[in-house]
């Protein structure tokens, strides 16, 4: 079983910044990839950022240049620094990790961008 501790969500004004963190623990085994998805009300879950165990990153165009993902392999922790936030970034953000055989999801943290 895998447990996650997500933190860093909250309310921020447009143009502001937040940093989310997600620490995984438990029977993880080897982690290949970690990352973040988000889901806004009435919309499908969408990719935010991913990072492999070798440090390769991937971002969709909607956040490229504004979000930066990083990872501490020793702590099984993934971060995402979110800058220049927009109201359309409002969503529940979910971290995940991919072992060699399975994907595990965090419980989600709310990010609200509003004036």
C-alpha cells in the first residue's frame, strides 16, 4: 500500500505563485515516474507535469514556461512550482507515481486562483 501526503494548495490571486509537494511512502518498490494531474469542475483530468527517475520532464502547452516540476528521489517526493497563475488553473491537483507495474494516486489538493 502506498500513502501520499500532499500540501501547498490554497487560494492565490491571478499572477501569484504556489508550490505543491507530494511525499509518497509505503510499499512502493521502484518508482519510474512521478507527476501531477489536475481536474476542474465539469472537466476531464488533465496532465500538468511529469518527471522520470532520470529527470526528464514533460509539460502540456497550457503550463509550459509557468510550471516547473522537480523531484527528490531520496524522499520519494515530487514538487511543482506554479508561477503566473491564472483563473483557469483552478482545479484539484493530484500527484501520482508510476512503479514498474502500477500507477498510484494522491488524494488531491485544491488550488484556487481568484481575485
